[in-house]
C-alpha cells in the first residue's frame, strides 16, 4: 500500500505551506522567538489561513457544513504546517550532510 501525501492535501492550499516556510525562516533568523516554538506558531498561522480560505469558499448552509469546514481547516492547517517543517528539515539536513561530506574529503 502506497502513502501519497497529495491524497490528503488540498492542492489549492499548498501555498499556505510556502507561506509558513517563509514565515518560519523569518522567525528563525529574526531570533525573536525560541526555535522550539516555531512549529507551534506555524500550526496556528496555518490553521487560520486554511480556515479563512475554506470558510470563504464553502457554502455555510447548516451546522454540518460549518463542522465540516472547521474539521477541514484544522486538518489542512496541521498538514500544511507539517509540510513546511518537513521541507525545512530536509533542506537543513541535506545541507549539513553536504558540509560533513566536504569536511571528510578535505581530511
């Protein structure tokens, strides 16, 4: 059984992951907040942005539609923040592997 992340992610909301990635890099370099709080901030921002998009583009006709929109905003927000953190960690780990490989070559 294959796990494809795009089966769970709304393609229209991938831009939220890019925004969270840039926001996380900005916060990290601004040194305003400890690094261990950045993922939690990104989750909150991502949920709000996904919620704004979902509520703006969904007809709110009854309580079931509202509950569905809230659930979608929460799940998509967590997925988008997770995607942003995953991309950042892959880049960071890849860069550190390259640095370590370059050091090993020079020794």
